[in-house]
C-alpha cells in the first residue's frame, strides 16, 4: 500500500507545484506594473522592491493553496481514471478511501498551512509591506508625485503643474496645508515657482503664502525667496504603526472584537465587520480540505485528465465558491443573515457536495 501512496503523491505533487506557481503568477500580475515602475522608472532600491514582492506574495496564499490542490487532484485522478488505474485498483479490492488517504492527509496539512498564513503570516506581511513602501516614499517622496495631479502628503496636498521626470524638479507649485494649531476652517495656501525633494524635506523657491479667515478674506500673507518643509513632522510614528483589519493577526482581531463587545455602547456595525473578517480568515483556508473532497470523485469521473479540463473545472468551482463567499460576507456585514451562516454556508455547501459525490463513486 505504501508503494501505491507514493505513486499517487508523485502524480499529484508535480501538478500541485505547477498550479501553485501558475496561480501565484496570475495574481501577481495585478501589482507587477506598480513594482516595475518603482524599480525601473523611479529608480527605487532593488532590495527594497524585492522586499515588497516577498511581503505581498503571502496575501495570495489563502486563495492559491485551495485552487492549486483542487487543480492538482483533478489532473492527477483524471489521468489515473483515464488510464484505467482507478478501476484496476478497485477491482483488486482497494477501497476509495485507501486510494485517496495520502491525498486527504496532504489536504489537511495544506489547510493548516493556509490557516496559519491567513491568521498570522499574511497580516504581518501586509503591515511590513505598508511600512516598507512608506519608507521608500519618505526617502524619495517624488515617487508619488505626478504632474498636474493633486498628491496627498498627510496634512498637505501638493499640485505641480510641471514635473521633470529625470531630475524630479517641479515648477508652478500649489501647496495646501491644513495646520494643526488653532481653529482654522481653511488651509494655508502656498504658491512656489520651483521646488524639489531632498529625502523627507521639500525645498521651495520664490514662495508666497496666504491664510484665509471668515468670508474667505486673506488674514495673513507673505513672500519668501525660499522655504523648507519637513514631511516627517506630519507622519508620527504612532500613525505609521496603526494597523488596519488586514494587518491584524487572528489574536489581535479577536481581542478587538471582545473589547468592542464589552464596550458599554457597542457599535453593531463594527462588531459585524470584525466577526465577518474573523470567520472569513478561518473559512477560506479550511475550504482547502473540503475542495479536495469534491475534487477526488470529480477527477475520477473525468474521462481525459487534460490540464485544460482540470484548469477549467478548478476555476469554475473556485469562482462559484468565491462568489458565494462574497455574497455571504456582504449579507453578514449588513446584518441580513447570522454571521455564522453567512460566512460558513459556502463551506457547508462544498462539504455536502463532496460527501454526496464520494457516496456516488463508492456505490458505483
């Protein structure tokens, strides 16, 4: 039996690696253009861009691991079935469970791996991605400056009519500053003829500034030959370290959820959003095992185990699952369905389909 298990795993692992690399590459295309621009056009440090790539990859694992094992099982069992090996094994007294046992153990291992990635690895990588990207921007703020486009620099908004792409020198600059001190309804407006960045410092030349009061009247104005602005003063460390939901691990998410529930005046909408995020982090990774249950009997029924057929079926199943998941997420956030039912219904449906298909194959 060990020889059989090694043979099945050998058929499976090659397709699993191919599927994992292929689906990661497809999803990675969505960010490759931005990273290429950072590297080749904006001349960002290659090491920093490489770190961005590594930090972004785990964000795909939640989806890539389930679809990869689904594709690999469909292809491997489709080939075994088309060559008559499944029929031969079952005719020799080998049960379906004995054939699929190593695959199910592999699916359980990958489910746990996907769960760890979703719960801890991906949030940490998301936070490090944001931190690294901001460090690049702070060292070279011109990376986000575009000609004739308003750029948000925290409490400042910058507009440059002309921008030299080689020297990053700007001309005809308008700067809106929302000053933190005092009770000001309107921003301070600064006009400059020329300007450029030196790391986190903005140098302006031939500047004029205007402060507006009530009825849009100018209350203060002045002119300077040069002006120096420090950007980091408006980017405190606490703001840099504040995490979004996508950057919180499962423990931090649960802690925030319990804290909000213990609040004397809890915000129901926030609680639903936290619960949906928490259950979604667990539901999608565990779908890896449930999709494997569906894939094995489907693969056996495929007459020809070609890659195109397996890939097509994999995408149809995963897209269907993900549509149901997104629908459940929306209904859960809006309070239209209980959170448990909304977030776990796709898994329940896939699991039931897997059991039904197994029974059909076992009894045939």
